[in-house]
């Protein structure tokens, strides 16, 4: 008998149906030479601190740091979990061979290996089922190409290292700070990833809290109903601005130079999990945790591919599947797909890049659809479908015009944009890019998106100079969108060159864990969510202050 272990009951049902294992038993399916059972995610955990030695139950500094010579495992304390583990153990012991069908990623590998260890079946022959989606076609291909277990030893080693390092840092640091500063009342929870993320939020809040807004003045002049801004730095006093204003008042304004160039704006890359979470937060205010949950549901409903990916590219071998997917999606997105030549899709290097795909390719729809979906689920699904269509659309082409003019030897400039080819942007509603315009004055940002009339070099005429007053603004509080981006590129915030290099490619956390880190900080009341913003609480600020200066 071959025993297949899935990570969740719903996935086990799909696998059992595919294999013809139709008989339902308590905790597993059976039939056609297979028994298909399931975990509930992490059934097995590392033992707690005090489980290695009863003397460690008392929290003392003398017992720190504690690192086990060998880490030991235990079944999670839950009646349902223990009952299911007993089923798995019985099936594993009696099996001729095993197939690991947990989620195809680092955590899925850890879940299976820990269960394998706890059942005492480490020497039992087994293979790995690696799936990027749960469609019938993917299951069929997956079972035809199950891989030898040895191919995933390094993945398990990485997962085991992460799990044990989290234990070492988390338990030792938490006990240390709690004993030193908790006064028997406060549990100070410290973690390898959660604490650096908390520090990022605290530092941003402090920057905002102690930011001193300073006034500035800018000189503009209106010529032919277009606002031209004086080139150069802003003025820090109104008097200095008025000197220029007086100097140009009453003098004619002459156009000195007109420069026009075209700018190509390529379609966005496909989604990885982090970009999907950021986009859903940016557009709809969805939390990272909610987006992950919805994406996981869509995956289990066979509507999208595996969501916990860090790649935004596809591999050459699924070009044919992409064509089939888009052909199928014509039923729900006919107008959007109609401009594409499905017989000759432009697979560019921005879409296909085998070198930039590790465990899983980018998130794409499978071509199957189920309507109606719940509102939030529909938003995420539509975003993934639209993104796949968009990558095959032509670039958006804009004509950027810069006009320089002068009056009494003072140079002013205006810029404008004219849309030549909408390209992929036709698939998305028009919106202001706040990330690009936020650093500019509102008038300057507005003028730069305006289409300019035709100006000719040498033309001259009257103008109306004026002064505007503004104030420098503090950076905004982190949103989940911004925080996920900061976690992904955390190396940019590090000054130590060795650490910067180590973080360059991966940042802190993983696409699969970043949402849970944010939720952990919220649950422990170190941060709070207000509208879209995430800010540190007094408790969170105090913890970071203790860590930064424990004396």
C-alpha cells in the first residue's frame, strides 16, 4: 500500500479523487492501492524550553543561553491533532512506501519530515509530489513525475535551520528580556524576524514624531495658462522668493527650449505573493494575512497556481499551458483578451526566465473559473487574471515634453505628458501615483500630468509671476504595502556591508511568513492598525528602546 500525506484535508480529497481512493475512513481515504491522509498544517513542533529539563521551568538568567545538543520534537497539544497523528502513524508504519504531498515549499517539506521522524519511519522509502496547482492536469503530471526524496534534502535543511534558529533566538531572548525587565508582570516577546520588523515601524514613527516641518516658498509664473516653475532649489525665506518675483515682474517671458521625448512604460511583472499582497493593500486596503488566506483558498479551489512563491517569472515549459489558460479565460474576459494573438503570444524575458524561478513560478490563473465568488475573493482573482493578460499587452507610450523659458535672466520650466499609446494601462483604472507625486508640491505634480499646448522656441509674451508657500512633510506611517516592501528590501536599511550583502536577495521573512509576522505583532499589541496605517504602541516602543539601550 502506498500512503500519500497531504497538508490539509481539502487537498487530500482532491488527491484521493484523482487516485481513485474512494473509500472514506476515519482520517484517510483508501482505494486503488493508495491510502491518502492529511495533516492540519504543523502537527509536530519543537519541544519547549522546560521540556528538556524540569529545572528550566523557572525563568532565570543563569539558565541562559540554552541550546539543546539535539532538538527534540513533540505532537502539538490538541485532541484533534493527536487523533489525526495516530492515524498517520498507523498508516505510515504499515505502508510499503510513502509520497509526500504537503505544500510544495520549505514549510511543507518541514511538516512532512517532522511527521516522518515522529512516526519512526525515517528509513521508509518515499518520494516527493511537487505541484504548482491542483488541477486534474497538474495532479496527473505530478504523479507521473514524483521525485526522489533526496532531491529535497537541502530544502528540508533550510527549513530545519530556520525553525531551530527561530527557537534559539526567540526563547532565549524572550526569557532574557522578560527576566531582566518584566518585573514578573510583563512578557517581553522577542523574535528573529518580528523584532527587526517592529524596530522598522518604531523608527519610522519616531522619525514622524520628531520631524520638524519647515516652510518653503517657490516662484511660479503663468504663461499661456501654463504654470512654469523657477529652476533651482526652493527658497527658505519669503523675502528671498520676493526678490526673484520683483526681478521678473514686468519683463517679457521668452521660450528658450522645447524638448520632447517618448517614454515606454512596460507592463508590470507577474505577481509573486509579496507583490500581490502589496497591490491588494494599495488598491483595496486588504491586509497581507487576508490576501494570503484568499489566495490559498483560490489555490485549493484550483483557480490559481501555488501562491506562496517569491518569483515573478514563468518557465519555458509552461508556455503551452499559458495559451490554454488564456483561451479558457476568454469566456470571462472576452474584451480584454480579444486584442491578443493567442497563436503567437509575445513571450518576452520579462515573462519567461527560468533562472529567476526557484521552487515555484509566478502566480497565474489555471484557466478554471467559478462564479460568483465572494467579493474579496473575486477582487484577488480578477487581479491575478488581469495581470496575466496585461503582461502580453504592448507598453504604454507617453510623450514627455519639457519647456524652458526665461525672463530677466531667470529660467523657468514646465513639463507635460501626452498619452500616445495606452497599451496595458487600458486594463487598469486611471489613478494618481502617490508614491511618485508625494514629494512634489501639489501644483507641480498636477502640472506634470497635464498635456502642454504647442510652444515654439523664441516666442515671447506677457506672464503672471506668483509665489506659493508650502511646508516640508514627514514620511507617512507604514502601510502594509510599504512595510512588506521594506521587509523585502531590508538590506537597503543596513549599514554593515556583510549584512547588507546577505540580505540583498531575500530581505527578512519570506513571502509565506511576512503576513504572519505582522499579525503576530498586532496580536501581541506591539503595533496597532488604524485605517491603512501600522503604528507602534507604547509597549512596542518600550521594547525596542530596551533592546537598543538595555542599560
